[in-house]
C-alpha cells in the first residue's frame, strides 16, 4: 500500500511546487512583499497549471492513443491545437483578476521615476503600450519554452516506459515458450517411470500415480507464474525423486539433503528440476553397476545453493545432455529471470557430471 502511495505523493509534491514556482522566483519590485500575489504572478501560476495538464494528458492519453497507434498526423495536430488553446488562457483569465484582491505592485520609491533596469524587462509601465507588448512577448516566449519542455519530458518518459513494457512482454513470451518446451519433456519422462513400474507389477505403482497427479497439478497450475513459493518447488523435487527411486529400486543410491527453511522465499518454477532429471536419465544403468546421485540444497536467508552430481554411465544410443534442450532452456531462463543474480558451474569429466548453482532469491 505504501509502495503505491509513494509515487502519488511524489507527483503531488512536484505538482504543487511547479504551480507555486512563480511566487518563489518572480522578481519583486522595491518595497513589494514576498507574499504579494500580483497579477503577473497569478498569470504565471495559471500558465503552469495548463502546462502541467498538457504534460499528464500527453503522457496518459495523447501518446498512447494517437502516437503509439501510428496516428502521427492527428497527434501533431492535437499538440499544436492544445498549444494555441492554453497559451492565451493565462492572459485571458488575468484580465479578470482584481489587483485590489491579489495585490498591486507598488510604484517606484520616492525620488525615482523609473524602476530598476533589472526589473524593467519583466515589469512594464502601464502607460507605455510598447512596454506592455514587449512584456507580453517575453511572457509568451517563456510559456512556449515551458510547453515544449513539458512535451519533451512526457514524450521521452512515455517512450522509455513503452520500450520497457515491450521488453518485459517479449521476456514473458520467451519464458512461456521455454516453459511450453519443458512441460511435455517432464510429462514424457514421468510417464515412462510409471510405465516401468506397471510392467513389474510393483506395489508402489498406485503411489507413483498419486505422485504423478501432484506433479501434473503443479505443472498445470503453478508453472505459469513468474515466481512461486520455494516450498512448492521443493515439494515437486521431492515427489519426483521419490517417483524415480520407486522405479529404480536398489539399482541407484540417491542421497538427498535439504538444509535451511524456505520461509517466504519465492523462485522461478522448474529452474532446478532439469539437472535432477538429467542425473536420473543419464546416470543410471542397472545392467552394469549401481549408480549414485547426490543432491544437496542449502537455503541461506535469501540465497539458494544447489548441487548435484552423478556418475556417468555408458548407455547405448544415449549421449549426456550437457548442452541439450533441457539444460539450454534452463540457462536461458536463468539469464532472463536472474540476470547478475546467479552463478552456474557445470563440469563433465572423470566419468562424473556435476552442477553447482547459486541464486539470489531477492
């Protein structure tokens, strides 16, 4: 709630500051009180209000509804029309201002017939039409400058925000594509595991099907989110390991260690499971000897450390997927979701495959 209120408070502060700015910086005549709101000061305040209104209208309506929809001609016409509408407003409204109410500038000090040269360009003599004209031109020029300043600020900020949104949308589309490739991959391998159990008439087949139900619920319901509770990801990993252990029986020694508590940490879904799946897929060959898989997960405050190692078995017609679609997708997702917040080290040597991954979950 406070996060939402903060930008509003900042906008409100600068809005008020910009409106009262003329009263703060307007040069005063000798003997004139700082708190005197003369007609010129009030006219400047009105001009600032109209310019601010253009800034917000341009940011929230004109640019997204016209410029971003390739209606450039109409956008330019609206900006020019708005310029010609708001420029005369301060002077038109200024004619209705009673100087007895807002304050009338005092005359020159006794003994002086003219005001100081410093104030002469912005303070016309009422009885000199040429001076009034020069003053009006000076004011008009300043208001045009402020108008185009507001135009540039609103245009640049909105364009920057739009580019950031496009980048975010592209990122989400890419992540959706990667997830779409991952989900069938896991479903296929999990069904293979249950099929192997059913062939052996294993009593744990029913539990495996129940685990599959939980896995499918996770894949369908949770993986579409950008972040999920870390506990859900850990539950998924545990169920997957149990499913594999039931299928492989005594042909594999699985060591799984979990240290630390997830608390309120959140993580991108399926960011760890690819490496675990690879270990079971390429590190097991029951016809030769017992394989070993070591999985360690440490949670230290907002940091997650993941380690997995497995012996590499010679399996006919199978090649270790150190750079296959699963691992490559995971690398791409890590780079997209955690840029500069992760460290990944993959080693494939001496008949052993190791993966070390640390992620800052903040």
